[in-house]
C-alpha cells in the first residue's frame, strides 16, 4: 500500500499453476535462510480501542464508537466504513497523529489506543481485511510464492507489521513508536536466526518497509549485521520520497476513489509522521519544480514554503529537524542489497494548481516510475553508491510493473523467487522444479 491511508487494492490473483517455474530445495525448508517480510505503508492491519478520553467530533462518530470487538478492540485499518462518506471523518479523527513539541515526538489522538496484530506472522500481511479478500489482498500472492519455494509461516517465514503512521527521526530526536518497532524487528530477526540453526536472515521489504529495513541496518553494529542479516531484498522502495506525496499533503489523495472526499482525510494524512518521511528528498530531486501554483513553484528544496502555503505550518519544524536530516545521506548497510523496481509506468512528476488553490485535485504531468514512486527515487541507491568498493548492490528493473502489482505480477514474482534462490545459494544440482 502505499503511502497513504486511503487505499483499496483490486488485485488479480494468479493461480499458482500459471506462475513461472520456481525452485524448491531438495533438502526442504531446512536448507533455506529464514525470511522476514516487512510491509509498506498501510500494508498490514491496525487495531484500535477507544477510552473515555476519546472526544468524537459528531454524534455519528460517537455512535460508531460503540461498535466493539473483544475487549473493546476493533479493526481500524482497513475498515470498509471509511468508504461511507458520513463515516470518513470518524475514521480520519481516529487515525490522526499529533506532534507534541514538549516531547518532540508524535502520539495518537487522545483516547485512541492502537496495536498491531500478528507481529511475527505473515497473517496480518495477507489481507487488510480477511472478510474482503478480493479487494484488500496485499501480500497473499507473494506469500503463496514463498511457500511454493519451501517457506513456512512461523518456521522460516515471518512477518514484521508495524503502525505505518509513525516513522523514525534523525539522530538526537526521540521516536518512541518507530524506535520500538526497530527493536522488535531486531529481536524477531535474532529469534528467526536462532530457530533456524543460526542462519542469517533475508529481509524482504515492500515500499516504506525498505526505508525501515535500511535504517535498522545502519543503526546496528557491523558485527550484528554480519551475524544476523544475509541480504536485504527491497521491492518498490521510495528511497528519496515521491512527488505523489506532495499531492497528498496539498489536496489529499484517495487513489481516485470517487465516493471519498480527499479533503476529509487530508489533515489526517498530513499528520502521518511516515508521510513526511516520504516527501521528495532535496538531495535527489534537486531544484526541479515539482508543484506549480499560480506564479509560484516549489521544488524539494522549497518544502518549508510549500507547507506554509498549503496551510500546514505546524509541519515545518518537525520536518526540518526530524525528517530532513535523514534524507541527506544514504548510508551503506554493509550487507548485500538487491532493489527490485518497476519502471515505464506513468508517475506524477509535476503538479499544477490553478486559481482555486490547493482544495482541488491538480492537473498532473507524468514521468517515469512505478506509478507511485518516481524513477529517480527508486534508483537513488544506485546513484549514491555508484563506484563503492564496500557495498554490494544489485538493481533489477521490471518494465511495466507498478508499485503494488510487483507483489503479484507473474514476471515480478519470477524475478523475486529467482533472486531468493540465488541468495540462498541453491545450486542447480540441488534444485527440483515445479511448473
């Protein structure tokens, strides 16, 4: 999912019999390096519980708050009521984060408790709502492919879902939720390795998950990385952010779903710490105009003016102090990295707003990318690490594959499976093939 909190994924499920040949280790799953899946933004379920401190903005929100599951917990994401216009505002107010200057950190809305179900398992990554499998499938097809390879959930295959609204902060700034996630992910990696004979782990991430994975590695010691991580394999990673994110901040974004008013979710989307992390990096996007409104234009270097002009002044300080320093450099993680990226798909490159300001959707000029992430961002590591003698990097381009279809497209799955086979160092003599 990608980057925004309003996302429905109509997915085409390919029967496994139609997939390209995949390899299975002759020795079974014991020969495979354990694998941890790290989803993208909105790519896992999120649950909430409301306390007496919750102050609904309307009677309708108050009434809808009475719908409770076991112990008062209910699915916050994905909840199909977000598609009901009258309830969209209720959803948004429960998803909104607040930056607290005294804490220099983000917190939930008052009276809203959240938790991430199924940490350690892939179950929370398969579908955003198990009751709506056809429209909320996320990693189910990818996981099926991994199972065909010999991976088993809970044995050598694990999921690392997280509260995707939160991000990380630059050195010297607290990030309670994001930092705790890195600690939990680190423990999961160590446990996965220990339960698989000490084999180092393959990290397989999608979208925003790649940014978290890279930060985990560069914030860990070299000895820890060498012991516990075999390889980082990223899919559609937005290393330097996206122009699409500027549209989200300016006028809200619902992936074109007509029944949802983007203005109802705009404030909530702006409040997301991780969405700020996904704004275009000045270092990579440079001074090229990305947004044009009247006689003013905004490049990635003009983010402060952009935020002020769209009416989001409160986002300037945390962006400048917590987020921007993280986009200045792409540290080498010291473990092999493979980036699988889509290309040749029309991707927002420049946004044009007219006299009506930012409360309407813009005219869009498209460029190259995967439909969500611009190509310059997808290839940022290739540019930054070019010529490095100490960092092993491989980039696999998939023409015509989009940001989300990379998780289910037959050609994409073939490349992903082949790369995992290669990482596992399975030789031709130890393979059996399944059509």
